């Protein structure tokens, strides 16, 4: 019947709503409800106080966890990056907060803990502890590529470019791990185990060429943002990157790495491979500059 509201169909309005949600969450706004988008929808449904939060395996994930990390960080307790993942750092910070406000330090965020957090509010102005810690680590890091631990991961069909970048960085003195694992979460875990100083991801794209770093409301990776800016500037001389500069996103590999991380989405692949010598020079130049001046 004309004018009847249809339900159960993935219609253009649904696709537009998915795109808007993805764009607001720092995901690729492709309008497809894939596993990552569905997980983000589930995580977005949680608000602080809706459920008990505690450290378990697999880790609890959600906007409630991110809000807990954000509030603890503002109050001076190091809950780690605001990634919405309840890990050991979040547990330790929560226990320290509970101890400081006279609650049982059991590492479980329930009614009393949420009430205490709301009562205190954001008493401390300025960046969260995780941002301060990252900036201090960067400022005191060596100013040379020699001995720096870097990960070059390729997520698609840019293996030739990734290997060439890794080879050039090794020649410059860096210790480099290359990853060809297609699962971005597995790449993040490998980079964390390697204790990398920085992660550089390369992925093919049929859409706009972009350089992304980790950022969410209330938190961004300072080192990742500066490295992304340098890469954007160097790559702009070789490929047509977006005019607006690097993008703050929460893609899996950026979210789950614990070091400054960037993801370069490059294409068309044939053109990038043909221009690989210039791409390699641009990437190595950007990384070298970042090591020498890691904070803008």
C-alpha cells in the first residue's frame, strides 16, 4: 500500500542512519552494519551505572567503561587510554579511587562508586592522566631511530609497500616488526606484545585516501595525532590525501594498540604500488621527523 511504513528492510533511510552513526563514532561511514559497527551499537547502548563494571576476560567494553575511564582520568587516577575497554589499568585506578573516597577497594564499579564519581564531578581541569603520561614518555624518548621499536602492519594488498617501508626503517637503525595478519585486533595485540614505540598501518582503499589516529570525545593520542599530521603532509606530495588533514578515529587497530598508532588508507592500489619508492621516502621522512620531534 502506498504510504505504508515498511519495517524489516534495509532501506535508504536505514543506511543513512548507519552512516551517521558510524561517522559520529569515528568509524568508516560506509553504511554497512558489519561486525565492528554492530559491536559499536551495542557499546553505545551502555551508560555509566547501567551495570556492574569489573575486570574479567574477555574485557567488558562499552560507553559506560569509557565514561568511567574519562572520569577517573580527570580526577588524577590513571585508568589508561579512554578506549572503553575495562582492563588491568582501569581496575587499579578504580581501586585507588575507591580507597581515596572511603569505599571498599574491590575494583567493582557499582552504585556507591558511581554515586561518588557523580558527586565529585570533574573536579580537576585539564587533560586526563593517560594523555599526560603519553606526552611525558614522548618527551623523554630518544631522538633517533636507532633502536626504536616500530611495527609496520599491512591490512590488505599493500604488502610490497609495507615491506619496503620496513626495510628502509631498518636501514635507518630502527628495530621493525612487520605484520600481515588480516585481523586488526590481532595486529594490535602483536604490537602490544612487541612493546612498540609506534604502530604504522597500511590499508588499501577505494574511497578517499586518509591518515587516521586514535581519538574519542575527551581523549586523543597526542603522539598519534602528530605522527598522522607528518604522514599526511609527506604523503600529500605523492598521493591525493584529504585536504582536511588527518582524521581522529576509533578504528580497531588504533583503539586497541597501547602506543601512538596511525593507519594510512591508500589507493588506488596499482597507483600506490607504482609510486612506492616515493611513498617509502615520504613515510620514512615523516617517522624520522616524528622521532626527532614527537610532540607538536
